[in-house]
């Protein structure tokens, strides 16, 4: 079965420092991986995706993610955090067999401290 | 920008009452998902439609919940009768049926059942 794990409930980082939000996955075929961000009282917004190709994927708002097949990870990164990056971040994998539904992780709350 | 529209944004109701939540997917999208978000359970998939046909509603309590797509521009989620444990934020999301396409989320309906 396909699954996604986000091992950290919360990540704190100082403004200007690099940030990493971790995600590991389990799939039976090729993974289709996504990152979403959720701000208060809003729906999830798409940040970036990995389908195939380069292991470093660039997305919105300066975020990028590194796909590592051997470690089955897809960590979200940003070189310099902003206070406005504080939000809830979700990793997701899309089932590539059968229903094509999305499986979301439990979310990681990022807090960027001024 | 095209958006997924959900109504109402907020709903407060008494236990036992019927609740109907509506979603207008982005024009042209052929897949619609209903998710429920709570602090305890995170993001739960309730139902999933493709080309208006239900593909997966295994996450939905069948005795009180029902989901339909009367036409391509409207998806509904009904709870009858509602219970306090149904209090949550309900999200609708739409997308293309292709494996690598991201979902687009509405801003949710916050339901409170007293």
C-alpha cells in the first residue's frame, strides 16, 4: 500500500536560516510526489511535484524539494526562511495503480522565528 | 485564477440536523475529492469522483454521509443526521485524472455541530 510519513509535527527555524521539512514515502511503483502548504483558514496550495527527471525540484515561493530514491525521501527545503513561510506543510503521494487517489501525510507545522 | 469554490464557508448546526456542503470544481477538471480535516485525524479522504462517477467512498461513514455529483459543475456532501463528532473542516479539491497533476483545493467549510 502507498503511504507517506512526515516524522516531525513541528519544525522551528530562525528567519534567514535554511529550512528542511522531512517526508518519506512507500510506493510499489514509480512515485508521484507533491508538497502542499496550508495557511490559516485556507485550503491546501500546491507548491511543487516530482514525477521524473532531476532529483531537485523547484517550486513556488523559493521552495525546492530533493527526491532521493534510495532513501525513499522527498524533503522540502528553502535556503533562507521567511516569517511568512510559517504554515502547515503536507507531503502527498499519488497512487499510480487503480484509483489514482492522493495520500497525504499528517502535516508538519513550520514556525519561522523573527 | 480559476478556483474551487465551496459554500458555505461556515456552518453551525444542532445535532440531528441535515447539513449540505457544496463545491464547484474548476471548469474542465474531471476528478473531485472530499477531505475532512481535524486536529486529531489530520486530512482524511472521504470520497473521490472521476467523470462524476464515485470511485472510492470507503472513508465515508455510509450511514449518515452521502456524496454526489449532480452535474460536472457541482459536488455535494450531505450529513444526515449530523453529530458533534462531525465537527471539522471539509475540503473539496478538483483536478485532472492524470497521474502527475496536482489537486486544487477550495477554502473549506468549517462545520460545527452542537
